[in-house]
């Protein structure tokens, strides 16, 4: 029984130490583990603006404009606090819509315009049939407060 | 087993000669349950559940993807648990259990990654991105491969057991990282739709299909693991009297 409790302490202690070490490493690399930065972080200068990076947020309602060449798209990405204008040339994923989540990869120009080389749609965790979505939309339009 | 355990009846099943026939009797029931649950789950998922408002039909990947991903994480935790029990209690059956679980965990892990990629292309616009959720899940697959390779590569079963147990315990730290990655960091992967802390954010029939498929994955895992563990027990105990009797009996049946 003595030896067994000792082994239990060793195994338990080993896993606890390891977990603590991993937690420290992860918190040290916090900045490198995020897949994208929010527009607010970009405005505050917290994003690596010198090189290619990603911004994530919602595509602002009414901001999508297509250029005459049919390929270039301009839109704005927002976290509801700050807005960043984006230009992108290429095909967009099916789920790319105004008011929905998106992640754009590219560089920030000196004019504050973000030139995207890749646009990804970000889906949320809500799954519902079209009728339910329609009902939610109607309720929203009617000015009711609907918790998302 | 030492004398202090004689009072606990549950430990009786830790004895290989008791567990071997029990596993053989239980496995077919779990296999039958797996088939029945899979049929019901697929029917709920692909016939009853409605189309998703934003994703359309492609969302139906969740009926495979989510149960597979859950199972891949859970099996690794169970392997770590058996490994810890084996190291602490010196029970050899525990190591055999964790090694019998590993291939199934690896398969579920691969299925989760693969179906996720197929879903990612039409939904996100990319098969693969290096976000925290996807990267940690890929690490889980490599941990499974590492565990399987290491335990098979070492000839001496006692050393193989110990080496595997250490990978299982060290790698277990990755599981909460996978699970909470979507919470701790910005990821492209969406957050959890089903969790213990809030109401599920999906339609009821969709949820039902997903849960039934999750139970099917449980039953499948139990069935194949029990079947896999039996020859492993025989091989390890081949020098004992009871294995000789079993082989004689089963050989005579042919």
C-alpha cells in the first residue's frame, strides 16, 4: 500500500507539473495562438501590422460594394466598436454575407485600407431551420429584443 | 492482487480470466446497440432534421463530425485514466485496455479531421487553417500514432506498457486545450453548440440526431475495444493454465 500511494503521488504530481508548464507556455505565446485580431486590437496597434496578418469580425451591414471588373470587392469589417475598410480581389466563400462573421488575411496599407489576399467565412455555433431563422429576423425587425 | 482488495467485488473483473469471457459476452450486445443507434441517428440526421438556415445541407456533417471529435478526445482521456491506474496499481489489464482503445481513438480523430476539412471548404473557403482548434486536434492524432507506434515497437511488454502510459498521460494535457481552444483564443472554428454550461444552440431534432450518433459511437467503441482486448489478454497470459483451457475449449469447437 505504501509503494502504491507513492506511485500515485508521482503520477499525479507529474501530470500536475506538466499541466502547469503547458499553461505557462500557452499564456506566454498567447499572441501567436490567436488566429485573428479584432478591429479594435488593430486600431490600438496590438496587431502585427508590419506583415501579413488576419482580422476577424462581422461584415458591416450595407458595406459590400462590387467594382466594375466583377472581381474586386470592397467591404468593411467590424467588431461593432471599430471599423476597418477591406478590399479583396477573388472569389468569396458561399457563407460570406453582410452581418455575418468573416476572417480576412492580408496587409494594412498606410491609408488604413486592408488589402486582403484571402477571405474566410466564420460560422457561428447556432444551427436552426430556415423557418426559425425567418421568425427570428421578423422579431428582430419588429424591434423586439432577442437574445442571440 | 494483494489481500486488501479481496473485499471489493469490482476488482474481480480486473482478473484476466474473469474479464476475458465477460468481454466476449458483452461485445455482441454493444455491437448490436451500435448498429441500431447508427441507423436511428442517420435517419434522424439525414431525413428528419431540417436544413440549416445559413449553411444549407452541408451542415449535416455534424452528425458524423461532432460525435467523432467528442469520442477522439474522450477515448484519449480514458486511455490516460487506465494508464494512471496501471502505473499506480500495477494492474496489467489496465495497460491492455488503454492499448486496445488507441486504434479506435485514432480512427475517430482522423474522421473528425477529415469530415471537418470537407465541411471547411464549402463553408469557410479553406480545407485547412492553422487555428488553435484544428492544430491541437491534429496534435491529438499524432499523439495517438505515437502511442500506437511506441507500444508496438518495444518488445518487452512491461517496458512497452510504461512507455505508452507516459505518452497517454503527457498527451492528456492536450485534450482540455482542444476543448477550450475555441474559448481561450480567437479561432476560425466556431464555439461549442452543446455544453454543460448553457442551453444548446441548435434545433431539437438536429441535437437529437447528433446525440444518438454520439451514443452509437460509444457503443461501437465498447464493442470493438472488448473484441480487441480478448486476443491481447490471451497473448499476454499464454503461459497460464486458464489460457490453455480456453484454447483447448475454443479449438475443440472448430
